[in-house]
C-alpha cells in the first residue's frame, strides 16, 4: 500500500465523479457490488473518507480568523459573517467551509459543514454495513474498521464543537428509513465519540511503516477522545465552571496518550520544522497532500499565505492582538508587550519592551510564526510592510493582495520565492493533533483539579516543558495561574485552529473578539527611521452572544422541524 495521501485523485482514476463513490447506484466503471467485492477498491473508498479531514484553511486559519488571531483577507470561509455579528441560520452554511470542504457555491450543497460532515458519516456507516462481506485479509479489514471508528469520532467531534448536541446517525438511511432522527444531547454525543474512539483504540496499531504514513493510529484515536473529554469538562458545557468529575476523565485519557511512549516533544534547531518535517516525533495525526496533483487550498499554502511582492495571496493576516502576546525577554525574565481590555490596548511599562522598536528580543516562536516589517524571507529577502513598501497595500504591483494588518504568516509555509509555478502546489502536511497540545491540555486539567500526574508532575512542569525545549528556550515560569496557561496555549498553538474552540469553551469569546481587529501602520521617515501606530484593520466587529454555537442551516431545519436549533438560536 502506498503512502496514504488524502486526495480526490485516488478516486478519479476509477470514477468520473468522486461524489458517486458514496451513492448506492452503479458507477461508470465499477458497479456498487464490484466495489464491495474488492478490498483494494474499498480502501480507495476509505481514502476518500479521509479526504474529509480538515485542511490548513478550514481547520486552522479560518477558525483563527473568527477570533483575535487572524484577519481573513478574502472571507474565504465566511469568517466575517461571525465577527461582524451577521450570523443566521440562513447563512451559517457558508461558515467554516470552502469549496473543496463543503462549500455550497461549488458542490451545490446548501448545508455547509453540517451536510459535508454527515455525508462523510454516511460513507462510514455504509462501510460498516458492507465490510463484513468483503473478501480479503481479515487483519486489513480489522485495521480499516479501526480507522473508520476513528474517523466517525473525529467527524462527530467537529459537529458537536460547532453545533452542540446533534443527531447520532449510526446506520445507512435508505428509502424505507425514518429520516427524522432525534437530536442527542451534547453529553450523549461526547459519550458516543469516546466510545467510537475506544473501538478504534482496540483495533489500531501504535505506528505504521513509512508506506502508510497518514493513517489513523492508536494515538490518533486517544487524541480525539482526550480532547473532547477536556472540552466537555469546560465552562461552556457546565454552567460556567469546570466540572471536576469530567476533568478527571479527561485527565485519565490525556495521560494514557502521553504515557503511550510513542510521541516526544520535537526539539529541532528551528521551531518551524515541526510543521515541515514529516519524520516528526511530535505529530500524532496529520493530513498529507501530495504535490503532483493540484488541490486548491490544500497544497497551495505558500501561494495562499505568501506576500504580495512574490505574487502571494496573503489570505490570512496575523493581528496585532496576537503579536502583542509574544513575550519580549532578556533571557532571564520576560514580559507580555501589551494586553487588551474594554478600553483598548494597554502597553506594558516594562523597559524590556519599546513600542517604537517592537520586534527585538521576542520569544523565538515569534520569529518562526510571523513575517513582520524587516524580517528576512528565506533569510535574504526583507519584508516591507511600511507604507509604500513592496509588501504593503500601497505597493505598485499587486498591492490589493497585501496584508491588511502589516503582518504575514511564516508558520506552516516553506518560504518559496516562486509561488506561482503551474500548478502552484507543494507536498504538504497539516497537523491535526500534536503532543504539545496535550501537554497544555494536561496542564489545564492539573491546574483546575489542583493535582499532579502519577509521576508527580504538576501543571507548572508541563508548561515549562513547552517553554524550555531547545527550539524555544523561554525563561521558565516560577509560578502558574490560569491566565499563564491560556497564554502559553495561545502562543504555542497559534493559527492551528485551537483558539476558536478555546475562547468558546472558556466562555471568553466576548473578551477575545473585542470591538476591533487590530494591525500596525508603519511609516518610514526621511532619515530611515520608522514610526509604529496600532490601527484598526476591521472596525465592524460585533459580538453576538449566540455565536458560542453555529446555528444549524435553515435548509436542514426546514426538512425536519423536530430537529430544533443549536443553543441560543
């Protein structure tokens, strides 16, 4: 079996229409019965189910673009519908999806993420209804079952994280089925996800050889379970407070993953390599996309995030709010440059930070994650975001594609100069789960429970493991509080999509979103010096308290009035 890449090409070699693989009707080359009579074809069917796993847009930048971390330059996934307070059941199908991940304007699907995820779940249910009768190696079939249990847990996790309680559809619907499936409670969904993960854990191996990179492992199944149990223990789902009993379940699941012994914190000389090195000890589960077939917005990331001076799209722009969270340090101590409250930006008075010389002596992760004015792209090309610079909106060439915040993303990108080859593709890995998140999850759990793990490690120990690995080397904390844990999580996992879930489950979305999305205006003086002024990138931000959940698309509610709506809608 070749390395698993999630790409529609695996099916296009067999079928004229990729969607047809999910239909129980004859296909143009292979009949339904032929597919379910050949284990190799069933594996191709499964690979297309894998294609539903999020990419860097839908699972990372789009979600970050609905918070105080990124500005969505082109509103690819309906981010500004949320941040501008415009979200309704009639337009929610446009949120969190793009045209190759459930977007209605290409697929004809008017249900957005809701419909897309249920389509994948239907494919999984179809698999389970047929796999027992497929001839072939029983050990391969067992492994495939484990993968499908994981994927069903993963897709349902996405549904509940967006909508709260949802219908649990566990069998294939046919013409004789009752299509009115009652919505389960949030906790029933969490229990189901944990059960699916347990089924996957029992069947999946801990590792694969290099030919099967990308398949779900035992650790991947442990990760989806542990993450969801922490989310379920959080304030949003427990009347504004953490639930100690649920935290204990999350603690057990998280420690089982950490103690599996398969994963270690990655400590290269450059933190950026976590996202570029496929042989990465920190990766628990990732999506791999090849370079030899163009899958727009899956493997065109360096073009889509690149600077306008190299013909990039600058699709997502880091906001000043996240820039101000990267600490400035002298190697012994550190300080956060600025914070935000209801009155606006509050700059530290600590002499470690100079607001008119803002990019020196920062947390090494700042330089790995952010391209700022004066940064060297690929070590040689200076970024110019000052007014009139080649990477500013006033640039003579393609200024319309420039960052609106004065910053570009370095994280995730390979820093290529020619971002427009034909096609503009590169082999790419998008990390879904990595060990750092679960160290920070464990820190959160231990802090809230006021306890330690079995080895006596407390929350402080876990946070400092992240801060002091060789590629970060930040001064360790001597004490810890809730805000420091949340701060470290925001920096370490920035732009990976976690922030969107975090501010909601912690019930601080209103504080995080604020009233503005901020950027920097830099003016170059005649003597070569520069002045820095924080300005609003988007002053239309409106917080609607209902956005802790997405509303179920109207088209789905209209089909089944008994379905009801998401909480608050």
